[in-house]
C-alpha cells in the first residue's frame, strides 16, 4: 500500500514563503508523475503544479512565477516552493502521485496540509 505524507504548511504573512514536502512510502515500481493541488473553503480542488518523470512541469496561471515544483524519484519526494504568497493562496494543499505498481497505475493522495496567508 502506498502512503503520501505532506509537511511544511503553516501560517505566513503575505509576501512570505513556505516550502511543502511530500514523501511516499510503500512498495512500488516507479512514480510516473507528481503534483500539488489545493482546495480553499467552499471551492473545488484545483491543480497547482505537476511534474512528470521526465521533469516536464505545469503550473496554474495563478501561481506561475511564484511557485516552483520539484521532484526526487529516488527519494520518493516532491516539493513545492512557494514565494510571494498571497491571501488567495490560503487553502489545504494536497500531494498527488501517479504510481506504477504490480497491479497497474494508481492515483494516490496525501491527507493535506493547511497553508494560511494573512494580509
């Protein structure tokens, strides 16, 4: 069974920075893609950033130029560096990994970590 555990959330003032980390544990062949999503109160979960095994990245327009996603397949980790945070970035941030196991690919989620940006 695969488990994802996020860390690094917290309370920060507007303009500040945070770095989120997500670690995968369990037995599997490879990680095909990693990503971060977020869900603000009353809103649907939305994509923040993704990175493929080939290091291709994709960002939501709202975070381009401020957030950077990186991954380390060997360490089974994905990171999200968030700079120049804004109050509208306040949300629960979820780690996601598409993992290849013996039974095929699976879509895996962490439990979420709260990010709160004060104005």
